[in-house]
C-alpha cells in the first residue's frame, strides 16, 4: 500500500508530460470531471552558483495587452441570492484561535492548535476523490487577507464565495478550469481567469470586469501593495512547459511582459511565481528563476531551480536543497535523512518560522517494509542544526509531507499526503513543540491539513 503513493505520482507526471495544455471550457458549460494537477519536484542538475548579480531592467515597453488585442468576452453577471450554509449543529467552538485549516469528513473545517473542537465552515463539498492531498494541492481554497471570506472552486472552474462571519454563500460564478483565484490585499475584490481573460469580482457591487486578455492563461497573483496582478501565460507552441510573465497595472489595465518561465508540466500557479510578503518583488520560480522588483524594475537572476523564498525576501531555497542569501553571504545545504537514499524537496515538507530565523524541514522516505521520517530545525542564517528527531512513534500510511509553523512560532504541525481508498481513513494531524521539548502528539484524529491561517488569530 505504501508504494501506491509513489506509483500514483509517476502516473500523474507521465499524463501531464504527454500534454500539458489545459482545456478551456466555455462559460457556464460544465462537462467532464475535474482535472487534477499533481505537484512534485523535478530532478535538477545543480549549476555552481555565483554571487547573485543585479541586472538593471531596460526601459519598460507597455502594451494594452499581448498584441493582437482580442475582443473581451463579457462575463455573465447574474443576481445571486445569498444562501445559508447548512452546517450540522456543533456543541462547542474551538477554545483558542481557529488557525488550523483542514478537510475532514467532506467538510472544510478549522480548529485551534490544541484541536479542542473542530468547527465546520462549509456545507458538504463535492467529492474530492481518493487522492485527497492531490485535489487540494491543485485546487486550494483561498482565504481572504482579513479572514472573513473564503473562495472554494472545482476543477471545472465553478467558484463559490463564502462569508465566514454570516455563514452563507454570498455569490457564485464560472471561470476556466485553471481558475487561479487571487485576493486583493484589502479583501474587497478577487481576480480569477475566465475565457482567456483576467477578470476581477468586486464584493461590494457584486460585479465582474475584465482588464487583460490572452491565450493560455495559467495563473494569477495579486501584489501585496494592491497595484498589480502578475499573470502567467503558457506558450504551447514550444516544448512543455514554458511561457511569459505579465504584470498588469490595475488602475489603467496596462500590461508589461517582464520575463519568461520554465516549470514542470504539473506546476500550480504558486509553483510558477509568488510575491514576496515583505516587499514589492515577484519571485518567478522553476528552471529559469528570477526576482523582479515592481518598484525599480531591477531583476536578480538565479542559476538553479528555485522553489521558495524566505518571508523577509533575503534567502532562496533551491530545488537541490541549497539555501542561499540574495547577497551571497549565506550558503548551506539542508540535511539528509540517513535512512533515505536521496534528497527531496516535496510538496510542502519545509517551512520558515514566522520571523524567518528558523527553517524546519522533513526528510522522509519509504520502502515496502518501513517509513522513515526525520524532522530538522535549522538556524536559517547559518544552517546550523538546532535539533533533529526521528519520528517513529506514529502509525502512518505514507511518509510525512506537509509541515507548517504556528503563527507564534511555538509549534510545528505535520501531516501525510492523505488518500482515502479501500476504506482507509484520513490520517491524524500531528504537532510537536518547535524547541523539541515535547513528544509528537495528534491534535486531530482524522483530517487533512490544508494550512495555517494567521488571519483567524483575530
């Protein structure tokens, strides 16, 4: 059974490598089953890394949209009557802040760091299939920056907007299968992809408007300053999977192509690019990575495949497991589990501490006879191992693959890539003190860990 996870990953990669072009369905025409996108780490040949070099960008050339400019297709706007979410009656609410976002028993839920009670926040959602982890990696629910709103959507582009303060579905709509919803920083609107267009839904007026169009749009991400939206546009005339990165200025709809990308065929929007939380810079990941500043348009190029950047924007995590600072003063390798034959950056088997001073990492593997899980916590500046632990006191079906810090930095939460087949239940969600002063313990008996939502601390 333990080998099933890895056979599944190989099958999914083979499927997407054969044809990575998504199917675009017309608006409001919903057919077929959800297209599921797997997330994995390609094998990358490491190139020796010189000191990061700052390249000044040329004077920008602005376009109304990628030429030629197609005609915008209006997104239907219909009157939607808010409907209450029919939740089962809960005896009590979590005693602490419900920061842990999880899926359990066909519901999206949340609980506190102790798992005191599980609070359901949606009605029963569409079946997610046997590969629970795979569904939510491809179609992650999107919580608004203020924590009040939640967007859920399926692999056919159908989305719903939920108001978590009034427990009702406030709106619904249709986009393309790779919807890529992304919130504005003020939580008053969100952008999504529909009919090869970038569209924005305004919460106050409940209206849609589109400000960018182009073929094969694959991902969108709203900047932290609220001024721009980054858009990934695939190039399916070339060898899979490359494309262009566009920066759309929201105020006037002007668009600028800032560079190109190259990623695995199964990559999600977040594996193509992400905005640095504490700056106005966009990190383009994959095999041709660079860091672009939307302020001065300067670009820093990197020589290896990039998977992540630290919250302060100062350190880069490469697919090879190297951690290198932007200024070149930090350079170290993540440790390797002595029981595992090779290094692997997985789905989310690392996480930076909230203030960025520590880096936690799971090194896990399995065989037909055993599962090996090692947890490391490092000083993120020096690479020094602060502590390490073999996690052997749990009964898991698969190696641990998901790791998150609590917002206060006190706990680490862990989970495996859950599957529900042959009557197998979802695995427990575990926690351990981040200073290694506690044993690992379950806080949820059955559930899949979607992430930690700091907004729900309020």
